[in-house]
């Protein structure tokens, strides 16, 4: 959906994404990068972002075949790995749109069509999808028996690499090395995400780093890295200013009352745009270089900001997310969630604009 008159705009700094990629490669001493651009590149616009970084990465990854098709229709030619589970309904799509499948169960060998490229997924401790380490020998035999398919890679996922100090990261790394002893001829091997690349320098990164959130300027855990620059800055404007009296209630359920006479600003964004309702009475936004508190319950289309004695002007620029205001880490901390959810919550009511800074 194209918005002719958007109430808010997310500025996407493509140059910052390139700088983040370079920093991650340097941290991991890795020559190859797999860029994860699923869920519309975490609301950053998958096609636009991928067109910019395509020459800087070796492989792309998406969650499902529809996301892969979108990239192909947008002109992207780089190899695209689909993390999701192949089905009989989607089997032909991998060939039609030159997508690389994930095989994470023995049945997938018979589902995929002749000539399909695939990566093997092993579960070394994530507990989600993938073959167990003790199946490595059996899986190798199946791969050899199904040479009508093309095994182009093998991977696993860390469960606890978001922050430093996890012994389980070392355990998973060792398990994966044992698995790889059965697959010495597989060309692409990947396990490390941004967290593993930035928080663990004693593990093997196997020559390729997967990064999605890191490319966009965030570490996925609680640890914040100053060398990563958030790519998105979300802005809107003050829609209306009104006087408010001491004790006056604001928004549904009257969860906030004005402590003094002052002014209230209304913003034309709400949970319909991607602001978690759980941030009600917690969020702070940046206006004219100052942080102001959001008050009352966030509503679907609007939210209110207490301006105190400052009578600002309608139309004033408001930074919701990024730049000198709160970033997605701050939102996640106060909403009790993670950065991934904050970014992917943004809806198509928010227009993306692309810049190079």
C-alpha cells in the first residue's frame, strides 16, 4: 500500500547499513556475509535495502518463499536461502525463482524437485528445527543418495549468543564441528549471527557470518555496541496542541492525570503504526532536542505527549525512534520485549524514505 499522505516517515540510512556490514566482517575476521532480510528486512524495506547491499554480501536469507519471490521480482539476483520448511505446494517455487531450500527433516529430500539447491539445517541446541547431531551420518547418506538435488551449504543456530559469557555457545560450536566432520565437501558453512561475531572471539565462525539485526545497527541481546549505527530514524509531527488543567485525565481508561496546568501534544501515530500499547506511560519522544513523556494509553491511531509549560507549535518535528531520541533498545527495555519485535511491529502506515549519510 502506498501512502499518499503519510502521518509518519521512517528514514532508512543505507550508508549506515554498509558501515555496519564492514564492522561486523572486521569483528569476525570473516570474508563472507549472509544478509538476513526476512520480514521486509525488519521493516526497513527488503527490496530497497537489498538492492543497496547486494554487492557487499555473498548470500541472502528470508523466512519463506513469498519473501524470496518478492526479492526476485524486485530484481535481486544474489542467491537466496529460505529458512522455512519446504512443502509439496512450494516445491516448484524453489526452481522457478532460483531459491535455495532448507532441508531440516528426512522427508524434505523427497519433497524437493530435481535440481533444487539446498542447505542442511542441524539443531545443535536451538530446539526449533533441524536434524539432531547424532543423525549426521544418516543425513550424509541421504544427501549422497539424492544427488538429483544440490547440497550447497550447512548451518545451525546459536540459542544464547546474544550476550557474552554463555558456555552453551562453546558447546554448540563444538557440536557443530563434530557434525561437519561428516560433510567436509559442503561449500558454505554458517552458524554465527551478529551476537556470536561481536561477543565471542574464541569460536570458529566457519568463514561466513549471518547478520540481520546487526546490519541494521543493533545487537540482538542486552549488550549495546557503539560501533553499530541504527539505520532507521522514525519521525512524525505534532498534530495538535491543547491546554490541559491539573487533574485532567488523558486517553482510554484514564490511566494518567495531569500533575499541573500545562500543554498536551497529540501525535498521529499509535499501535496501528507499530507502537506497543505496553509502552503506554513509559515512552519518551524527542521534540526540539528535548525528551517528552508519552502519557495515557497509546491508542490505535494517536498518542499523547505531556509538554509541561512548553506551548510548542503544531507541526513540530517529533523523533519517535532513533537519532538522538530513544532507539529500539530503549523501546524494547521498557516494553519488556526484544529489538526484533520492536522493529518488525512497524506497519505499512509508516512510509520508508531512503538516504545516504
